[in-house]
């Protein structure tokens, strides 16, 4: 690559992070900025595939369009969320330019860190997730404002959903992306949003419910989906798109039972989306350890006994096992936050 040497020297002297690869995407050279940002020394990554920095946060479509373009000899620009050596995420706008020098093909990638943009705004996944989470929380609390204890219950459900999800992910090797986990945790707070449309006299009736009253309460699952559909249609922004489908699964199916005796669609087993199965376990656990007008609070041990008894009946047995495997102190803390 004699003629190429001078081109590559110029590229590597740029102030942005630069990487040069061969046609198989093996790293031939990186510059000092690249080493500083990624934490990888030149000598450590020489000969490795450029994909070592990849994360699931970059949508698969991005890689497809990049490969199509550069293999047709055309430059490509896009946004990557890569991982540094430390594991920290790194958001960059990258331009990859193919070069053919003395019959050999090379690729030069120039990265610009998005966090350092001097104008405009760039939201990384963490910040985006926090904003989405706050908006959904306000929405959920506003819809159930008539119930004074609702904020504690919703926060408990959300906190325990996260702990159970992370544990279940480890135990059963689900390999859920951190993005999917954020969507489930954020959406769990919306599970009963449809209750906002149920008359107070029925919702908070102290005595037993008549059949028709029970049917009305059961409608909160269908009404909830209607509410979020309207809100997201109004927003008309792809920012919330995958959150929307996760939220709808949870709202519609959090009262389905593993054995098919739940509502509204009497789904069975794995027909029930995982996120709904999970919120169902957490929702019932928190309801049991909380004091309600019609019941005293149960101890954590009593609530766990109930869940274990309902393994494979009301609940997904694997999820109950994951919850039981969480430390009792953490479960107790959830129970004490309930009143
Ligand atoms: Fe519900
Ligand atoms: Fe609930």
C-alpha cells in the first residue's frame, strides 16, 4: 500500500477518531484520538475485526445499509452506538469511505463524537429512556389519581419489574437487550391505566362485586389499550414506537393466567407475552404485601407461598422461580414501601 501510505497518513492525522481496515474489515491502523476515546491501544486491536466495538444499541438496519453501500464502493454515513474498552457507550456519527489502491480495497472510518456537538441536541439511550420513563410515570399517575396509594404501588411494580427482569434474564439466558428491558420497565407503570375509565363506585366498592361489575372492571385492559393508542397516535413520533407495543402487551394481558383462565383473551402459557406474564407476577406480589381497604397486608413469606402455589396455574413457573430466587431483603424493602 505504498501509494496508500500518504493517504492513510493524512487520514490518521485528522483530529477525529480514525480507523483503517482491509476489505475483510480487519483493523490495519487507528489514530491517537481513536485510542484515547475507545481505550484500545493500536497494538491491542491490530488485525482484529472492526466489529469488536459493536453493541446491540445500533439498529441492525444501520449495519445492513452500511455494508450495502461500502461493498458497492460508495461512502456511507450514519450513527453508531459503540462500546469502549471500559464498557461505556460511545455515540458517534461515522463516515466510512472505501478506497481502492493498487487493486486492493481499504475502508477508512472517521468518527465524530455526538456528545461533543457544539450545536443541536443529541439524546443518548440513557437520557432518552429517562425522559420516556418520566413522561409515562406522570401519565400513569394522572390516570389513576383517584387512588391515593397508587403512586407507591406503581413505583413498587416498576422497581420489582426491573429486578425480576434482570434476574430472569440471567437465569434463563434470554439475552434481552438493555433497550427492551428499559421499555418493559417504563411500560410496567401503565398496566392499569384503563382503570381511569371505570366508575369509582365499582372500582373502590368495599364489598363483593356483582357479575356485571366484575365485567366492567375487566374492561380496564381493553380501555387501557385504547387510551395509549390515542396518546401515541397524537404523539406520532417513532421515539415511542417500540415502547408502545410493549406497553400494549402489558396493559392488555396482565390479567391473563398461565393456565388460560384469565382475561380478556384467555391466552395460555407462552401465548401471553413475556412482559405481561412478568408484570402479572409482580403486580399480584405487591398487591398481596400491601394493605388495601378490603384486606390486611400479607408478609413476604405468605405472598411467596401464594405465588409458589400458583406456579404453572396462574403464573409462569419459571418467573415465580426467578422471583423466589431474589434476595428476601430486597423483597422485604418492596413490601415495607407498601402501605
Ligand atoms: Fe389490572
Ligand atoms: Fe396494579
